[in-house]
C-alpha cells in the first residue's frame, strides 16, 4: 500500500543542513557567550540582517545540495547517520568559512 522510503538520506540531508547552519552562527553565539554579564547587550532582532540571513540559508542549502553530489550517507543506524552527517555539514561549512576569511 505505502512505499517505505529508507530515511537515512533524508536524515542525512537535514543533519548536514543543521550542522552547516549551526557552524555559520557559532561565532555570533560564541561572541555573546564570552562577554561578561554586565556587558552583554540585550539581544534584539535587527531587520537589516533579514536579507543576510535569508541569503545565508539559501547558500547553505545550495552548498548542502552540492555536498551531496560528492558525499553519500554512511551505512548504519539512523543515529550514526545523523551524527556523521551533522559533523560533515559542520566541517564543510568550517572549511568554506576558513577559505573565505
């Protein structure tokens, strides 16, 4: 009745995307984490960065699609696929960030 889809590629794609996005926002989070509590400004959303956020998410999505042309999810449990995919996304985004800066 229903075709069962092997969920590993779907989980891998989602986790690579999440790893890439978290690596992109890591410097921002680290900056606020290391500030003393009295110097920490109230975090508010500045709408000037909405376009930057949208373009960054779009470019990350394109990067994940390009990564999937050269990388395939590993065999194993879904947990192993998720962890491996997360760190693959993190590492690929880190490589791109280091090349750009």
